[in-house]
């Protein structure tokens, strides 16, 4: 677990306390659906008491093997995400403040949410990836395939017929 002992920070308003953790991804619950599931997660940063709340700023780092969104080639991606959270003990908390009680704040849930919510929507093996041939499935980054170039997309055949009839 990634617990911050915050008792001292509560006594010294404004003083920043460093923290760092390294945990395997499985420490964050069921992560089987994520590409970083077999890697370690490193978390580091600072926390302090600002007079009202405990403020946490830092980074979350991990890596994973993703599939290119065009050609499906495996791509290793190093991720570095920003960790930023505010914790409070008031009975009624502002919308952007998380509750906590006691001497510790457990960052496990916050780190998991940071990684899940910042999961890349699409990864490319390279910016100019040509993808796969829609006919035969060949990886076009490795060269042209043997499919004929004159084949018309079936969705566009009617337009082709209209163009021919107007000539």
C-alpha cells in the first residue's frame, strides 16, 4: 500500500514532505485489462498542509506494451502522469477535495485512478504508420501488398456508376 504519514505535516503548515513508492501493478487491484499490468508503478512527489487541506503533487510512472492503432505492432510505451490531489477532514468537503481520516492517506486508489483515466486512447508505432491493407491484412509499413489498386470500395460503387453515366 502507498500510505503517507501526514501527522507531522499537519503540525508544520507549508513545510513540504517528499515521498516515493515503487509497487507492482497488481497492488492496484484488478489491472488485467491494462497494458501496464506486469510492470512496476513508481510514484514520487511532495505533500504539505496548506492550512486547510493536505495537498499532494507528484508523478506516476510505469510502462507497458500497447498495440499500434493502425498496424497492431507491439509498441513499448513509457508513461509519466501527473499526480495531483487535495485531501480534507471537514464534514462538508468542496467538490474537488477527497476525504481522509487519521494519520495516514492511502494513495493506492488515487494512483490507480490517475493511471486508468490517463490511459492512451490510441498508440502509434510511428507517426507515419501506414496500417494494414483492408483487403489482405498485410502490414503496409513492410512494403506494398499484392492486392489490385483498381478495386473500388463497395461503399463508393454507386458514385462511380453515377460518374460513368454522366460522361
